[in-house]
């Protein structure tokens, strides 16, 4: 899997977490700009999902198994959209906290994906 894509996605997720965490600190809900940030992170996660599946299709194998690798890829892809959907239902500062937590979870999933691919 592309290490640069994994690092870029991790950095983008942590930046989104800091941004939404700052909004929560200022007692603000998620706004349109936050959703644009979530879209950027989700597009990066989609690129990682496609890249991972293509590499598996080309014969490369994850060190800890393909099934767990695909499961983590799918989980990483849905982490931010799920948090964004939940933040829509909670239009207070806790919506921003939810997105920040989802972004931190995504960054942790990226570390685990790296471990699964290159154990």
C-alpha cells in the first residue's frame, strides 16, 4: 500500500480533529466548512480503499491477512461519514466533538492498517 497516502490521510484526519476540536472548544457546532474538510478526508480514504483493493487484486498480500485488511480499509472509509452524519443530528458543540473523535479514530485505524500491511 502507498505509505505516502497513509501518512497524508493520517495528517488530514488529525488536522480535521484539531479543527473540529477547536470548534467544540469555542462552543460551535459543525459548519459547512467542516463538512468540506470531512469530504476531503473521505476522498483520501476512498483513494486508499481503491488502492488497497487494487494491490490485493494484483497479487500482493497483507502480512496479517487480506480479510482483516479489507475490513480495516472499509472501517477507515466509513469513519468520517458516520461521524459527520451523527454531527448533523447533534447541532451543538457535541457534534463537533463527535467529528473530532471520529477523525482521531481514523488516524488510529491508519496506524493499524500500516501494521497489518507491513507486519
